């Protein structure tokens, strides 16, 4: 029989990075969001008297972590003592030799980058659980370090937790290549606390529970929606109850605004602006859910602001003027929206306004064109033929990559399936317009 205990599982905090938005220059809440998210985690830990916190890699944004980020983290550790903090280093903050400039808090424990370690957690002289893990020594870890975990966890008389910073793809060899099956094969592990993927994801709800908490605070539109952490309660029979606690102070959103709907049709720029403001007011009252398949709590910490891309959609009569004066219209809308929405009552920062409207196209007229039918077939091939998709992606240029979003550097853009489809369909939309123009 075990003992009841609780812990927090978080990862990919990236202290030292900043939100990739101009909003940070205008509002303190936005500039301090990553630190506020970690403060939320720590305050929750104290209020709920958890026994320890797990950080599954990339606590810091880079191995050359800033003095301010170090100082902040150590202060938080000291404040939550005696709650213990267990950390593995990830690819962004590998545990290479480094001289500490502050005294390490007594409740902070790093796992070695040279070998697998096991740390035992006690409470009132009773063994609560064992934690097994290994840090990254360098920015890439090509070894299957998890394969050795089983050698260190040979007993199931207590609850066993494994920390791992991985892509969870056996074909990728830079970030601990492994598969879900490999994790399940390692005996006696009750909970796999994963890190590296920036989107929260419950990979397996059965024993062993396997999950990514994602980033507690998103840094760009690739990390949209709410972020949070896992709050885990374990009873004496090792039953594991996991909840996802929302904690992002700032939320990134990409919102499509249809300006051709009957009830909300926009006939001029002022109509468009009013429609977007209405959508912004609705956003404040919207509840967020990631549909993780476990209980989520969105009422613990309040959202302090939003960073939004507004994408105008629809077939409208004013399409041509919107495209001809696109730069001026976008600039005007962005300025007006930030003047009206970026305030204490409605803290919504408009980062970008995209115009993806279309002409009022007569589809029946298009079908009369033999060229249109041929192009339509080509588009279908481009969207669904995997070989052609590879060729097309290569033609986009070197800045586009098949890497996952979190692996891209500042000069790279990830081609997700959605991004690829948007590019192809947008091109198809332009072609349809040109066909109609040529027939006038």
C-alpha cells in the first residue's frame, strides 16, 4: 500500500524568451506573461500543498540563460519550499558545465546529463514515490536514454514516475527517438511526464499515464489557445487522477471573421471594424477547452489579455478595393482596433489583420471554362497526393521546413498540413478570379 500524494507536471516554460509580439512593448502584463505563468504554477502548488513539481525540460529558453531568469526561478523555488522541484534539462537548456551565480535552493534537484538517476521522495519518513530521469547534455540527444530507465525501476511497491524530453517519434533522432510502444514496454512506470511538444496532449490515459503538458504560456501564434499544467493526485492504491489547470495570462488567437453573412454583412471599412470589435467582446466571454479527455479547470486563474490575428473571409462586393488598398486598410484597421480594444477593460492586442476575401464568383460561369476544370483537378492532386506535396513544399524555398513548430529557429517556418492547404487554396482562389476577369 502506498501513500496519498500530489504533484504538478509542467514543461517547456522557456524562461528568458519573450512573447513574439509588439504588444510586449506597450503593456507590462504582456511583457511579463511567461513569468506570470510560472508564478501561477507556484501559487497553485502552495495553495494546494502539493508534494513536488516536475519540470520535463526546457525550463529556460537557452543554455546561456539570463541572470534575471535564473534569479526569478531561484526566488520562486525558495518561496515554495519545502515543496520540492525536480528538473530535467531539455534541448534548449542542456546541462553543460556551468558555474552557478546564485546559491542553489535546497528544494531544487536537477537530473544528471551523463547518466540515468533515480530520486526518491519522502514525506514524514515515508517513501512516496521514485522519479527516474536524465537531462540533455547537449542541444541534441540522439541516444534512447529511456531504454535504461527500467534497470533503475525494478520494483512496483511504490509509485514510479519517469521524466523524458522527447518528440515521441521513433524516426526522429535528435530528441530521444522513441515510440509510444517503447514507453509502455518499460515495466513498473505509473506516470510518464513528457516534455518538448508545445501543445498539451494526453497520449495515454491508462496505466501508464503518458502526457505532454505543453507550454504554460504560448509565445507565438503557433502556440495558440490556452496553456496550463497537469495537477496529479495519487491515492494509496496508485489510482491516478489528472486535471489540466489553465494558467496562461495571455492567449494567442487566430479568429476568422466572415464579412458576408446576412446578419453581419460589412459594406465598408467602418462596418468591418464594428464587426471585429463585436467579435472581440465575444472573445472575452468565451470559455477555453483543449478537449484533452480529462477534467480541465479554467476558473483558477483569469486570462489577462489576448493577442489576435483577425482574418477577413467571405465573398464580398468590396473585395477588389480591399485588395487594391490592402496595406492602407490593414494599417488603419490595426491602429483603430488597438485604440479601442487594447485597454484594461478589453485587453486585446491586434497583431495582424489578414484580408482573405474573394470576389462574388459565379461558380456556374466558371464551370463553363475548360481551363478551370483542368486546374481544379490539378488542385485536388496538389492537396492530396503525397509525392506532389513533397515537390511543392521544396519549391517554397529554404525558409519553409517540415520541422515541428518548436524545432524551428527564427528564420524558419513550419509547413503544417493546415498551412499547406491554405497556401494552395488561396492560390486557387486567385486563379478563379483571373479566369473570370479574362472572360469579361
